[in-house]
């Protein structure tokens, strides 16, 4: 979860308050403009290669590029969006929702409104396809490779890693290949994921384990709670309870390696020896050259694909600090409690509530 600006911030979210939103346009020519906006939203999803997207509605028709100089100001421009609280004493506290490349801009040039759409900075890396083959030959570590892939496109990008690094096997991506997909493959090889965070920095880290991660926020029903509504669903689509990751690299003269990780919790609905049945997934990459790397990759992929009980959509008071991977304690009106892990969320830039998609729930004792 993004650090709250103060101790009163999260407590105030559960009470009647005045939301604060700010949209900054960072033009390609270096100018920064605060945009008066009338609506919009930010969506964050672990399931997407580009984790953050946005749509902002503004009344300023002068933003629509007509002349070449207007186009130069917009092409390559970025949006920085923040949301927070305007307190009765006049102070404002906010946190960033992301930095976005301006992808599209449209509207009536005379009357408006103007809609601006943007994508997280992963899109910049993905668009920069390899002009020549790229290789990890020479004993490159995963974090070093990821950093090089990102900074070759965005030289000033900050890359922060909390993952356990390891040397990768030799793999070569052809010219015209997807640079961002290569970075994601390198992260998977060490059991991690890579994404651009709310500050526009690139993060390499593991998905927190729902069984041991701290509770980031409590979403509870009732007069003093923040839960508005909940919807539960069940589907086997995309669910696996056994993942086998393997690697074979003749170029490095490394013998084939593999590891299998399964849901071995007898209390889990997707227990590999339970009534759910065994549903295996197989993953192979020449980046994997040790059993430990195979285990890390399989563990990461298993966490991605196991939904412990059900998919749940929560509508709650907007909390701009929440991030995918955060663990929530949810208390329903019946008093039943569950632990959920955030898979994605959508924040309104007006007075609306927040939609939270989770990858399931575990009974909370």
C-alpha cells in the first residue's frame, strides 16, 4: 500500500469528507499545467501488461492539437494524477495514482469537453520493439537485465528491486521482439513481477503471500464502515493448482532443470488432492538454469492462478493508497470475515466510490 500522508488520512476516508483530485499535464516542451477536470477515472490491474490506465475529462478545448506546435506539446506528454482529502481546516493531503503517457485526446474543438486517455509507463517500453537482437549472454542477472531493458528506452527511469536476484540463462530475443515482454520474462525467472508504480518508478518484487502478508486496510459493512456493496462469483477459468516450470539451455551447456509447485493445503478449495481435481500448468524458459529458479517461477505463477474461494468485486469508499497485491480484511453485514488480495481497482476522479477486484478470499478467523 502506498504510504498514507499522515495518521489521520485513512481514518478520515471512513467518514464524510471532501475528496481532492489533481491532474497535471507535463508537456513535452517541459511546461507543467494543472488541468481543471470534470471527471475521469484511474484503473490499476495486475492482470494487464500495462498496469495503470486513465481517462480524464477536461473543458479546455485549447488542448486539442491543431498546429504543429500544439502537436509537439502533446506528443510525448504525460499526466500525473493525484487523489486525496481536502480537510475542513484548509489543508490538503494526497497521494499519486500514477504517471501516464498521453495516448489519445479527442473532443469538439469549439465546445468540448475533451477526453484524454493515458497508459502507464510500461507502454513506452512495450512500444520500443528491439531493433536488433537482445541477449542475456555473459551471465546477466535478472535485475540487471530488467534495468537495462527499461533504461535503454527511458534513460532516467528509476528501477527498485526487492526480489532475490539470480543469474539468467542465455536467451536471445529477435529484432522486432517485445521489450516489455522480455522484462516480464526476466522477472518471472526469479519469481517476481515488474511494473510501474504510482510514482512512475519501476518495481521488481514478489506478490505478497495472502496467508502471511500484513492487513493493508479493513473494508467493513455498517454505519461506520467503508463497504458499499459486494458481489461474489465463482469460475474455474484460469485456475491451476499445480505449476511445473522447466528450463533447458544448451548454449550454456546446462542440463535440463524443473520444479513443480502445488496447492498442498488440505483446507484450500483448490487442494491438488481434493475434489477440485488436479489442474496443471506448464511453463518453460531458457532463462531458468537452476532448480531454485524453476521453483521461484512456479511459485509466482501458482499465486497468479489460484483463486482460493471466489472472485469478489467490492465497492467501497475510495482509498487512493491501495495497490494490487494488498491484503484486505473484509467484514460483511452478516458478520462474516474474509481476507482478500487486491487484483485490480478503479478510482473515480469525482465523488464516486471505488471498485476493487480481488483474486479471492480466505476465511479470516
